């Protein structure tokens, strides 16, 4: 079964984590991708900052393009990865080992892919 895992954070994360701690966790995160390469698909990427986002929304006379993210949530999607595992329990087990979950404000959403 394929799932998309979306790595989310909050804008406050950078200010809350000392740079040395962040660097150690990021290094272990790169190792995590290597360790789990058997279930990771080629679909996945780290995303540019939200300041680079463009959003298309419904407007009265048709679609409207706006600069920036158009999300009302405080979380920011920092990246995504598609994994191919037998079931949700296997997806949860892998995600629980993701090093960035040690940092405050980080979460990972696991969502099945249709089809």
C-alpha cells in the first residue's frame, strides 16, 4: 500500500532549536532516508520555504492567483515522501523513527494514496 508522508513544522521551530542540535538531527535525517530507501519511492522532495509559494484559489469570476501560501493552519509542509509498505502499521513504525520528530513543533501526516 502506498502512503504519502508529509513533514510539517511550525514557523517557531527555527527560533526554538539551537543550531548545533538542528544540524545533528538533520544529519541523522539524511541517514534515515538511506536506511529506509527500500520503501521510499522516487516521488518525494524537500520543499522551498513558504515565502516562495503561489496559490490558486476559487474567485467569483474564476480562479485567482495569489502570492504565498493560502493555509489557515499554523503548520507548514516542509516536504513529502511516498512510501510503499504493507499497511498503516508499517508506515507508522517507519515514521516513528524519523529523527526530526525529536524537534518541537514537527509532525508527520500519513495519508493513503488513492488507487
